[in-house]
């Protein structure tokens, strides 16, 4: 079981690297580019950038909870309330990221309108819908895991 979770932990690490690189190198340039495209809305440059950094922090929180969930699986504690808690946090993180990007969609639309790049809107929509899919999947897993824990505890009480 540890080999599979080790692979997934490595994958989680490599999922975090591009987001970290984006936060350090690309996001400040995107915010500056937005301010150049829309001089009348340049006061939104820093709130936009702060919002993107908040979503990155929430993303890393979800990755950390996923890492913890894999640790529970390694320790044979997959069917515990700790796993249910991790799935709840992952669901909340996905909903938060989706909500933030939904709030950013008007700004993304303005940027796409000025730069004549409709693909930016599509990327924003993919992020929002991807987050919602992850949130629904985590909620379903949480419910299934809760039911499995209840069945397991009933079986443990039966002698």
C-alpha cells in the first residue's frame, strides 16, 4: 500500500510546483498586464493579485489535506473521522477556489475583451467547473466514508 501512496504523494508535490512557480513569476505580470490594458481599472490590480494569491493558498491547503489523507491510508486509518475531516476541508477548499474565480470572471472578461483573447474566459470557466467537480466528488466520498464508518462500527459491536 505504501508504494501507491508514495507515488500519489510525489504527484501531489509535482502538482504544487507549477502553482508555486505561477505565484512567484507569472501572477504579478498578469496583474500588471491587466492594469496596462484597463487604465481606468488599475486600482483593481492589487485586489486581483491578492485574490489570486488567496486561491493559491487555499489550493496548497487542499494539497496538504490530501497529503494527510494519504498518510491516514498508509497508517490503515482510512476509515476514520480524520479522513472524513480531510475530505470536508478539501471540499471547502474547492468551493472557495471556485467562488473566488467566479467573482473574478468579470475582471477576466474585461481583460479578454481588451486583449481580444477569449481563451482566457474559457480557462476561467474550466477552473470554476473543475473546482465544482472536485467539491462534489469530495462530498460524495465523504458521505460514502461516513456510511462505511457507521457500518464498520456496527459490525464491531456485533459479536
